C-alpha cells in the first residue's frame, strides 16, 4: 500500500490564479447561467455543480477529499463537529430504527447520545465489551445494523480488534463504524473492513485547539446519501462545515504526519521513563500494555503509538491535585480535549466521561482517579519528565 503521507501529498488543489494553495470559497449559494440547469441539479442530474453550501461547498469538498485519502476511503464530508459526524452517519444508516451494538468504552458524549437520545428516535443501543467477540456476536439480532467502536478508546486506551470486528460484520451483513480520533495516521480502520470512519477534527487533525469540526469518511454512495435533498441527514439537519474551517484544516493536513510522529516520540519517551521510575502508566506503546502487540499489528509503520496516555491515581481528588501541581509547574494545562501541541490533562470520571452512569463506569473499569494525558511535543522532554516525577512523588506523600 502507498505510504499514507504520500497519499496526502498527492492531493493538491491550486488557487484560481495558480496559487500554491486553494482560495477559500465562502459563497453560500451559486449562480446558474441557465435556469433549467438549477432544476436539473435539484433532481440530481448534474453532478459536480454547486447549489447551496448546506449541500456542498468547494472548500469543504477539498478538505474532505484529502481526509478520504488519509483514511484510504473513497469519499468524505466535513461536518460542524465530531459529534455531528457520529450522529449524522449513524442516523443515516439506521433510517427508521433498529439496533446498534457499541463498545461500552466510548467517549462520554457518544455514550450520552446512544443512551439518552437515540432511544427517543427508535434506535436501541447495546453496550458490550468490544474486545470479547463472543459477547459481541451474542448481542447481534435481526434488527442489528451497526457495530460501533473507537480504534483506541477514550479514555481507557483499549484497542479494538478491528480485523475480527470487520470479519464479523461482513459475515453478518452489518456496518462497522469506527471513530479514529485518537489515531489518525497511526491506523486506517478501512484496511480492516470499516464501512464508515469518523473523526473529531477538533483534536489531532486541527492540532491547535482553536476550532470545532468533524468528518465522515465512507463510500461515494454513502456520502451522497448524507447530502440527498430528500433524505440526507446532513443536508436536512444542516451540521455542515464552514468553508473557512475546511480551508484551515486542508492546509494543516500536510504537516499532520510530522505532528503525529512528534506526539508519539514525546509520549514514548515520557511513558518509558515514567515506567522506569516505578510509576504505573497506561500507554499502548509500552510492552506492559496488554494490547501492545494487537495495536502494533494494526499500525502504519513510522508513526508510533500516538500521544494519548493515562495514569490512575485511584481517587478523583488525588488526580485533580496532581493535575493542579503539574499545571503550576508548567508541565501541562488542565483542560478537556486533546491533540494540542502542549500537554492537556483531564480527569474523565468528572468531566469528559461524566455522562456515563456510575454503574457503567464501574463495569468498564473507569477509575474515579484516572488522569488522561494528551502529550504535547513543545518543550524539553527531559525537563517535562523531571517535573512530572517530582509532582507525582509530592502527591503520593500528601496526607489529605
């Protein structure tokens, strides 16, 4: 397979006057010189023309095409957020209802959507241990249309067995939908049979924590269904990407491979040395992670294991105390989200996973004291390591 970096590089659009970068097309609507052509466009008889930016936009399409190349998918469509990408894609597949089998260890917002909103729309969701293929298969019924998972789960950093899930989905004629937000460049779910891949582009794709965006990647047929004038969930509900955002992200994709390598290198160095210091750290790049070999078997060579890791302080107050000390020492910032050039820290049980019931948090082994770290690449790695170990030791000695 062609190197993923080369696939991105081969996508090149030019400005109207030959500029090396494309212009931003911010027009909300487009002119038809022949009024009959507009009628034909509304009937789907004129592919490649633009009607209205809720349907399609040149700048959004350029970004979407580049993302499709990154993920090895046929087509893509930028959306207003990661959650709109997830909800729109699944609503389109589910149509008039049915069942989704979902990994229990998913992002809190996704969990809340599945648990609280989808049932109101006639869509039932069963949460399972996605690593247990027998449990997954037992959950399948004639009403099951989708298996949903995250390549690397948020926040527990569990690795989904994508090849086995892809094989199961093909055998049972079910769609496999995968959130690849934590692992762009590292893993391509399409290689293992994913029918739809979604990203929160707010995270590593942006890299600057300065915008909100998402993307759906799939077949050309499915993307066209999403913007169908009569039934398309994105066309009719309208969670479209702003062309200015699309242009920003288009330009940033060229250096995404460099950024992901930098995140991975910093995280690997940090995790290995924290472990050597006798501190237990959760990172798939460590051999102590019990799914290290599984992740390694799925990865594109050269991009490492990513920038996400976690440490379990057992109690939420202890985790937040450590985060406070680390922030004071300029190790990182206590903030939700991830993929920033600087390290971001959060305690998921009381923040990004707080939507998950206490019962399900216990079932998925989400410790109240789990501190999630999105390791940035800015700064001297040795100094950052020393600050972390110092703060950790202080917190361990602290008597509340």
